[in-house]
């Protein structure tokens, strides 16, 4: 007997909580459509020099767009007119994105990084889209900055798309984490990873240790602990670092582990963005049984003060992330995390 085939549409309609039906389901389906369009384009990125496909001149002599700008526009155009959203935020745009006046405003807010890790395109490494969904704070006043500057704890859904050796969409609407793999012949995302849970024991730590000398003592000693250099307390991990957040995160979702991007002297606030990178991934991680921290407390509790705010990030298996908090609390005091 073969198992039933679930397209993302069928799964969304049949397996979600009540609030996730209707508009919310349609919004997720919009995101899946945008992901398919972006996937087609990213798959052809290697043909740049042969076909003049991107970053070159097209046949009309116009300059082709960079892929991250293209991805940003795809998401905007797929989502701006549907009446489901009252605002958007994108890493690619300085300000909050209002819904154009000619369209209805809905009750949801979409925050996203349209193509994270895009510097990796040239070397054919997996890249990704990260997204989070909030409900507006006040229906009558929907579309204000207050709707956007919400802590991750208020997310009603989040996910990522990994454009890797295959394209995967992984999301949660607060009832577990579910992964779908794009079948390019059918053009459909098919359920391939239902109820993803972080496996124990964890397998990997991921951190860019080229910045070791710029970290606080607590973070430096945490790395030594991860490496098994602290006598009598060896977490028995191996190391992997791709330098592409979605790909690093996805590997740890499948194999267990921790990903860290601490603050360092040249980036005292960290590198990654709270609203559309850290918070959505923290939401997914908690849904999969893990935890995310800025080194001092839960990422999900931080209320953003501005849309592009950065944050240190420790995310993965709970025991490994809590160990980071322990090192930072006991060794750093008020210093960098
Ligand atoms: P980007 O938003 O400019 O693409 O940068 C984000 C990327 C993440 O995907 C990745 O985790 C991180 O930058 C890697 O940074 P580094 O090269 O400093 O290790
Ligand atoms: Mg990014």
C-alpha cells in the first residue's frame, strides 16, 4: 500500500486549526505560489553567463534584476491585491510596505526575507526565503507600524523555503512543523516531512568561528564546550557551517544541533534580523521541540523597536541553546553576547 499523496493545498485545508482555514490558508497558498516562481528563477541562476539570464542585459538591452530584488517583487505582487494582508515588511525595503490604496486591506501582516544567503548563489549553495505571519492588532486601524512591530510570540504562522538540491517549503501554523517538497514536473508541493521534530541527541553545531577573537569570553568558552574541550562534559557534536541561514537551520531541523550567530565586536547587535529572520525561525524551532535565544532569553519575547533590528541568535536543540545562555550569564555579565 502506498501512502496518500497530500498536496500543500489539501494538507492546509484538512490539517489545520480553525483559524488557519480560510484567509490564512489562502495566504499560505499565495506564499507557496511565490516560492514556485522564485524556485524556477533560482534554478536557472547557474545559466547566467550562458544565457545572460540574470545580472546581465536582456534582449531589450535592459539590465536584469538581481535575484533577491526579483524575489521581493514576486512576493509583493502575489500578495498585494488579495485582500488578505494589511502590511508587509521585506529585508529588501527600508520602510514597512503598505497595501496599495486600490486594494482591500485584510487582517494579516507578512514579514519576510525574500532571498536569504543570496551571496551564495554564485557558488551554487542552497538559499532560502523566510516568512512570518501576524494578525493585525486592531482591525479598524489595520496597516499601522504597530501591526508589524510585534514579538515573535504573537506569530500565527511562519516558515521557510529552501532552494536546495530540491525546493522545500517548511511551515507551522502553531500545530507542529510540516515540510513539503516541490515536485517540479507537477509544479506541486507534496507533503514529505509531516510533524518534524528535532531529533535527540543533536548532531551538529554551526557557527562562523573565524570571528572567535571578536566574541565575548562567554561565547568563546561556549564554543570550546561545543567542541568537547571542557573536561567531563562533552556534547559529542560534529561541526557544519554553510553560511546560508535557511540551509544551516534546515540541516539542524533534520539532524539536530545548534546554529549560532553571536554578537561580536564589529557587529555588537549581531548580524541577523529579528523580525523576519530570527523570530519566524524561533517560532518553527519551538514548534519542533527546540528553543531560540539571544543568549539571555527567548527570541520570541523580544518586542522589535524597528523593522530591521538585528539580534544575536542561538537556535536549535533546547539543551544546547540553554548551555549558551548559561555560559553568557555566568561569564559575560553585561558584555556582548
Ligand atoms: P544576508 O541577509 O546578507 O544574505 O546575510 C545573511 C546570511 C545568513 O544566511 C547567514 O547565516 C549569515 O549571513 C552568514 O554570515 P557570515 O558570512 O558572517 O558567517
Ligand atoms: Mg537575510
